[in-house]
C-alpha cells in the first residue's frame, strides 16, 4: 500500500514578514539611498521569508534587493540570513551564454580568422570509411588515398536543405519573379556539382547574373537565363522614296546673259541675235 504525498506550500510567517526594517538594515554593502521602497515578501519555507526592495543604483534599473530573514521556533527575534540582488520583470539582462559553436553565424569568419572543427562534428565522417558519395569514393580509390574527413550523409543533407531554403533556391524573390521557363537547370551557364548533389545543385557561371560563382538549385532562376531572351539580328530599315510636292516649289524667272542665244534659235525680242 502506497500513500501519495504532495508538497505543502510554504506559509508566510507573519513575524518574519513584518520585519521589514530588519531586512532593510541588513543591506550594508551600499549606501542607504540605493535601497528603495519595499516591494513585498515571499515565503521560502517555515519561518523563512525573503523581502524585496527596489534597487536605485545606477545601471541596475529594474533590479531588486532580496533579503532573506528567519527566526527560531517560539521566538520573535528575526535575523538576516543573506542579501543579494535579483533581476526584476523589467530588468535589462545580458543574453544567455551560448558556446561559440552556437553563437557563430554565416559570414562571421573574417580574413585571418581560424575556425577549428570539432573532432566529433556530425557533418563529417572519416575518409577511410565509405563516404556514401560516389564521386568521393571514386577519387579515393583512384589515388589510393583520400581526405582525412569527408562530408557525411547528414552533413550533405543539412547543406542541401540550407541552400534550397536560402537565397539561391526556388523560393528566392529573384527566382519567383523570373519567367517560368528560366530555371538554372536548363541554363547554359549552369555548372552541375559532382557527386550526390549533382542532381539538385550547380554553380552559376554567368558574369552578369547576381548568383555568379554561387551554388544554386536546379529550379532556381533569374532573368539572365541563357535561353530566356535571345537577341534578334538587326533588320535594315527600308528607305522610303523621295516625294516632291509641286505646291511647295516656287517658280523663278531666269533671263539669259547677252550673247547666250544660239545662232539656230529664233531671234529674241529686243534685238538679241
């Protein structure tokens, strides 16, 4: 037969709860002006109470002084156990500490920086094991050796998913705005990768494309597709025939100079011959 027990909530001891001045006097590390208004009392256990006071020190906005007091049974004399600072609900706190492996973001590595890879990195596998990538295995067998470590299946899957969901996948804004037929897999500038990623990824080799030199998915696309816009040969413009308008021609009378009449022509008036 088992008997279930539940933890009994601590009852606020009234003698300790009323010892506000005792708790305030227990804060001796700072000037009394740095201790603000009393903000309540919390029951920590039997005859064990923590008093909270506003902290007015510069740089600790939203923090509270916490003073824990207690008393022995059947005694009304309250003593201080400890004092410390606690962040309140509105306190400005530093972000939680994270190992450097989790803090590191893409693009953080700069010139001259070294990024060590842990020996148990799940993205890598020893090179003497089958890499599960035909291209890597073929190279290792031909040379009789291989790299110390190669990408594991999990590492390649993680990389492929990151590329596919990023700015070089089918959901990128430039791919969505491109013509439906302008997909990288059918582009003449598309250079497929080797190995297991060949079916889905390649490198853009178009100097004018925004993804030049970057790995793109086969269903990514942009307006610089090799077959999207083909420049047509220049067509010569037919010249129209020249049209003369007689209404725009002004008739001008021209007289011949003296002696300009041929001998065979009839004599002109005024005695010219």
